[in-house]
C-alpha cells in the first residue's frame, strides 16, 4: 500500500481534512503546518502528563525552535474523563490566548480539543499518540455534559493530522491491539452493508466504501507487527482508523461504513457498564469479540443454500409490527434503556410485501452474492488467529464474558439499532434459530455448555 497515494485520494474527497501527515520522526513538520494554516496565531499544545512526555514536549520544542508563539495546557490528573470541568478550562485557555489547540494524545484529549475548537468556531491540529480507536477523525466528540451524562456532540473533524509512526508505535501494545480490533470490524460491517444494499434499505456509498474497504485487508495483514510495535504496521493501522472517520464524513455523517452488528455488542456492554475484574474493557477489545461473533455467523451463513428459501412460508411467518414491538419490549424489560428495542424495531420493521421482495432478491442472486460475501469476510478461525497474534482478545472469557452472555446479547443486538444486519436476514429468511444453533449449539465455536 502506498500511504502517500491513499492520502492524496483522501484529500480529494474530504472537505474537513486539509493535511494528513504520516511518517517516522515528523514532529518537526508541526511548525510549518501551523504557520501555513494559522498564520499569526498562537499554538496551545494540549496534552496530559503522559502524552506531554511522549510527544507534547517535542511539539512544543519544535514550535519554539521555529519561532512560533506557543503555550501549553497540560492535564495533570492521573486519570481523567472528558468531563465538563475540562471543557471549561479549555474554553478559558483558548479565549485567553486566542490560540489554536494542538491536541497531543489519545481519544479523550482529542475529543476535548475537537469540542473546544468547535465551540470557538475554530480548527485544531491532532497529533495522535495511540492507534487505539477510529474516533480521531470523526465529526463527533464524546463529552460528559454538565450533568455528567455522556453525550456525543456534533463537532468538526480535525483539519490537520500529524501521525508520527514512531510516536504511535511507542504506545503499549494492547492499545494498538484494541485499534486492530476496531479496524477489523470493517470486515463484517462491510458484508452487512452489502446485505442492506441488496435489501435496498441502505445503498452502498461508493466513496465511503472505497475509503473504508479498499486497503482494509492490507492494513490487517501484519498482526505480529501490531503486537511488536512495528512503526510501519502501526502507521497503516492508524491510517485505516483515520479513513474510517473520513468515510463517515464523505457519507454525510452516516456511520454505516464503519460499524454494524459487531459494534452493538460493544454498545450493549457500554450501556450495562460491563467490566472485567472490576476494570472497564476497551472499546476495541469489546468490538473484537463482537467481530469474532459476526465472523462465526458469516461462516454459518456461507454454508447455507438460500436458493432453497421458501419465500411464501417466510412471508407468511413474518410478524406484524405490534408482535415485533411486543417481542422487543419483553427482551429489553430489564435493560438500562428498556424502550430501545421497541424504538429501533419500529424504525426497522418492514411490511410483508417489502420482505417478500427482499427474500426473492436474495434467493435469486444467492450463488453470486454468497461468493461476494465470501470474498468480503474472514473466516472465524482466521480472524481469531489474527487477533491472537495482534494481542486482541480471542474468546469472550478474555474480556470477562461467557459464551452464554454473547448468546444472550445477540437477541438484543438484532433489535437495538434500525440498521439492517445479518441477523435481520436470518429473521426474514426464517433461519435465526438455526444460525444461533450453529454458533452457540453443540460443536459451535461459541458453544454454550
Ligand atoms: Zn469502533
């Protein structure tokens, strides 16, 4: 993969991104970029105690050396969340200095900077220190509002990203492994998008597809390099994560190109405050287990012959909206957000005539469509091996769950977002129970004992 070529393509399609700098030892590019895009302004190097040492101090030094006026804002707390008190502190420093933030850090620092810049109708420079999530380039920031509730605020993506592969590769391996899990989720979410495209509910957006899928296999091809902190591998990993956010941007803020059912396992765990040995589990590790589950569903699906679907029988069995709402209400009765399933299935449910068209389509094109899906997905065993080598979790137990927990979550996952996923295909074509049995039954990869 030619990183520079990929970047050129990105800059052609992205409105928000003005510069994407990738390479080893490139912190000295910061002053030049700063004066080019923000002439006459003052830089505020924003970091925490750790990221200051990792790259903040170097950024500050480079700015000073080049004669760019600069100051610092460093969060000195050992542990911190994107709390409102920091939002207020950042507001103050931006206003006092009339400065441009250079966010040196991981997700929280980046989200606080993104939100701060947006509140001042300004831009910021992102200097990531870990390739752990795909949120850096997204146009949203996860912030705890004044009441302490986690809110995803609409903001603007960073206009300039300086991704120094040596900095990224110096992060602890398990953070990069989490990023690897998050990136790998684009494998099955892509396959589920193909199903939604076939069903006519969410057509594939060619530019967003191209950004998130064209180089995906290559970016996942060196799990050992992720585990060993190989700068080139981590650079490719970060590029993949950055492209995810840009894919969302070019598809008008739609996250369809980067997430589907595999991320809903993570949503479930987030909403139920899942912990492992009392500690929260990273986004990427939760997604990795969701991704493996989806790989197993696709393995089972690809063994099936959907040319044999009895369309009349399936349409006959298709439940009414009220029946689906009742089912969702029962399943979600003890869930922290008990109305979620009801609301989402109300958006997702389609009448019998539409389901008939979808089933006829899938039945007619199954031989070719199956091969397309086969080319898109990675078999469970192969994905599990990639995760093992990268240092990402390979079984539910590794994140404090049982196979039975994953089975239970799956019924929620099918209902908790309006977006069409592989489980909806299974529901429509009446093989949901069979699919569950193949994965969670005797001899299945997540066998419930
Ligand atoms: Zn994610």
